[in-house]
């Protein structure tokens, strides 16, 4: 049986392995609510460049905290982020409308254009009020998605309700009102 000292001596003579330049993933720690996510850093590096330069997100004791995002929303976002590219092989992501809305909201908050664009692709039947309120509140990348919503809004039979006008804000309500005069 080997003694601890003989293992130490053997370890001293073993060559130190080199780290791969291409396949050695650095990780980032993100905290959502009270849960820490340990994720491959490459997808988040650009978005969290400033935080990473201050050594935030490099360990469990110093994660980058994501405010205003729920664990459920973040899990859906990650599902789309990591499985979304598989849609290039015609494998459709099976998410509910609510889940796609979650992915869209988180992609807007975190400024992930690829997830943002993919989510709008899978949300063609969202009503125009919801689309435009998302555009107003967040930064939806797909301008065509927003343009279609404006077109649907001005082509509908009835004018905006008071509630819809409040939701959309003065600018969009004014555009719509001009259509009904």
C-alpha cells in the first residue's frame, strides 16, 4: 500500500498538463434570485465585459446578480440560448407562448439579440398591443415584428381603448388615433 509521502513524490515527477487553447471553457457565475448558475462564459462575455474586468462572476462567492429576472424566466432563456442554434437543423423548440414571452423579455433585459430575434420568430400571433408594449418597455430587435404590430393596429376596426392607449403611450396612441379620424 502506498504511503501519502510516496504519492507526493510521484506527483512531483508527473508532467503538468497543458491547458487547451480551444476547448477549455472558462465559466461565469450568475445569480438569479437565490440561485447561482455556473455557465460557459463565452455566451456572456460581451454582455458582462465590465463586470468580468472587475472579477465579478468568476466564482461562487462573487456572482453577477441579475435583478428583475425570475428563475423560471432565466431557465427558459438558457434553454433557448443553448438549444436555439439547433433550429438550424429544423428542430423546432417546443415552448409555450408564455415561455417564448419569457425568453423575449430576458433577451431584451440582457441584450441578447440572437435570442431576441429567435423569440420573435416563434411569436407571430402575439396581439399588436402586447408587441408594441414590449417594444416600448424593452429593446425588441426585430423591427418587422414591431412594424407588423403597428400595421395590425391601424387596420383593425375599433379604435384603441383607454386601457390600450395607456399601455402603449402617447406616441403610438397618437399614430393609431390619426387612423380613425
